[in-house]
């Protein structure tokens, strides 16, 4: 079982979109997948409900104690959607079991400053400090043709944590979440272009899974 924690110190950065897309990607690969929703808003669990039993993703209430017991036997991939705005001290239970952490960040000064505070606190966690828990940055809602996005990427590339994905801004994510779908459920040319944004991220996770 490989567990991925998606967390950020700031709400509205696309944490749930990244969690649901990841879970959907694993399901379309034929992996038995669970999506653990630790956010009281329950957006990820609602996505699982809309997706239905045939969608290959089991929804688990991560706000409850002993949530791990509710993950179905035989699950191969677990995506944990942390509560919005949770700091590392609030995520202790998840950080102890996670195999990788993804931190979404938007290309704005406010979001990047909040992410710095989150990463500084995360670096003090014993598993992160000794290199046992890899942490990857996901630059989200980018508009590559804008100076703001270009400057953000240049700055993020200098941070200690690896920048593992650059996801372009598109309304398709919001539409798909509302349908219980994800990018990897579709095969149109336009969608395939956005799927390519996820290839480095999926490769990084596979590398982390193999203990690289």
C-alpha cells in the first residue's frame, strides 16, 4: 500500500482537485484505490459518491478516528486529502503513515509565503528531517504565458523541495470534479495535453514508491 498526503497551509490552492485527479488516475491504471477525505467539507467524499462504485475509488472518512481501519483490504494506492489550512502539527497522524507528501502552491505572493511557512514547519518533522518522507511541490493553476507564473516557477525551482509538477489553469478540473470524473477518464486531444502535465508527478511518485 502506497500512501500520498496532499496538504497545504492555505485553502483554495486546488488540494482536492489534485487529490481526486490522482485517485482517478490510479483507478484508471487498474490500481485498487482509496481516497481518504480528512477535510470536514467532505468535497473528496462527495466526488467519490458521484463517481459511484464502478469508478474504482473507495471514499473513506478521514475525519474519524481509526480511519485506516476503513480502508478496504487489498488497497494499493491511498490518497489523503488533508483539511484546508492544516499545519504539520495538525497532520501528525497522517505524516506518520504517509509515504510521500504533495504540497500544492499557487503562483501568488500570498500563497508562496504561506507555503514557505508550511514547509519550514514540515521540515522539522522527524521523518522529513531524516529524508524518510519525500516532499514534492505542485505548482497549480499556472498560466505559462504570464510573467507571474514564469517568475513563480523560477522561484519554486530554487526551493529545497523538488518541484514535481506544473499544472496549467483550466476550467476542466472543476467540471470533472462536479461529475465525479477526472482528466484520465477522457481521451480527447485537449484533455491529453493536460494529462501530460501530470506525467512528471506520476513518475516522481513511482520513484518515491520504489524507495528512490
